[in-house]
């Protein structure tokens, strides 16, 4: 069964970018696409919408998302710190699972933001002034 066939059984819409990517891999199952997907935001969306992931997994993901990029997070550093705080509160029984899942999602986007920011900083390092390159 193709991934698009599998996704038709789900009760949510997927964006055109995802559909296009799936269509570029017509003979792959959903699991095969999962194995090669490089878009964590798509993966997290699918987990949240369709699968029942144990709370412990969300906790570990949230921690990894936040702790893994906190030094590079730039403007997203506060989100990472808040996520680490939510995970700690959850471990102490002072935070509901919904808050933990939201923190994991927020931290995932902070990771993405940090990566985009780092990418931009590398480009600016090598090309500090547009006037120094040809049009």
C-alpha cells in the first residue's frame, strides 16, 4: 500500500508540500517514507495527529530538542529554557501531559529556527556584504 493510500485513512489534511514529496516516492510505504524523511516538523505533526505516543517519548524528545540546541538557539533560547522547565515540572508531577506535548512541539520549532538562523549566520560569514559579490 502506498503512503498516500495509508494517509487517506487518516482524519486530517496534509499540506500540498507533503503531498508533492510523497508523490515523488510513489512506491514507498508510510514507514519507508518515515525512514527517509528529513522534516522533523512533518514527523511530529503525524505523531500528534494520528498516533498514540507514550508520554515518556514526548518528554525525551522535548528534552533533546531543547537541550540539543540551547547554545545555538539565538532568539529561540527562551523557548528552549521554557521547554526544559516544563519537562522538569512534568517529571515532578506538576504539569499535565498536554503542556508537555505542546512544549515538545514548541521546542521542535525552536530547533528548526536555530538551524535556519545558524544557516544564515554561516552564509553571512562567507558573504558579509552583498556589494562584494556579483549580481
